[in-house]
C-alpha cells in the first residue's frame, strides 16, 4: 500500500522554515521560544496550516521577524519600510567581511552608464575565484558595457530590527568570448537567471575596489544579519 500523499506546504510554512534555518534554530528551539509543542511547529512548516493571530505573533517573535514577513504581506513591497532603530550606528566593513557576506552566489544589482544615462539592473551572480560572474542577453545594456567599469551591489535588509548591510564592488567587466569557457562557467553556476532563458552571454566583473557598510543596532538579538 503506497503512503498517502503529503499535503502541500503552504507559504507560511516555507517562510517559517526558511527563517528558522537562517537563524540556525531547531524546531525544538522555536517551540520553546514560542511556547508551543515541537510537533505543532512541524505541522506549520509541513502542512497548509493557517495559525491564529495570537500564535503568529508569538512565532514571529520567536523567529525575530514580523507577522507581515511570515504571511507574505511584504513580498511585493520594498525593504526598509520600518522606522529607524534607536542607537543605531554605521560601521565600515573590511574586504574579508565583504567577501564573506557576498558568499558564493545570490542576487544583486549592477550599475552602468547606458545610452540614455545611468542604468541599474538586477542580476543573479556567482562568485568564482574572487570575480563575479553573471549572464545576460547578448543585446542587453550589460552586454554592451563590456570593457567598461561598472558597479555591483548586494545587500540585506532586516525590517524587523531596522538594520542591514551593503557590499559594493567596482571594476571592469568583460565578456567571455570562448564558448567552451562560457559553457563551463554557466554549468558551474548555482542557478540560471531568474528572468528566464535567452540570457547566456557570460560576463565577468574583476573588482578593483571592494567596500561595505553595516548598520548595527545595539539592542538587536545576537546573530541577526
């Protein structure tokens, strides 16, 4: 007898699980913080659960976020809608910290000068040997920027605590002309462009300057971004 199919995980469950993993918490940890049974945390994550507002408030507090974030109320809104935190301060990041935050892949933005002036474009990126690789359409403004200097930026905003960080790379971008090399780089990438197919023109940014900043909030819990 085949097992019964599992109910599809709901959006709340996906967000709870993602935030829990981001904080390196177990289900038992979250249950203890939220005053709930570990089995109920599992149920919320794995099933199409619709918890009441009282539990959602406790769960959001346990996960150091907001009910709006857990329920997807801010999905189509820009980050940073909350008020500035008290006793916040800005600190400069050294290059090693910047590279750690940059990680090996993610989503960022490139800024370049196009025919009509400055252009900022979102991209999926991959870090390979200290350089930033991304793919684009062969007739895109980014493809046309080969051989010029551009800026690349990625960041994280924590609306729950009005804090975050930003990393900026500046350098010359080049196109990978050798198709076998371009294919190797595309296959090495963690993900293809979120924007879809037709973006196989491989570009490499070699940074000459790497800088970053972080907003630190004195009373925010340790371990938050």
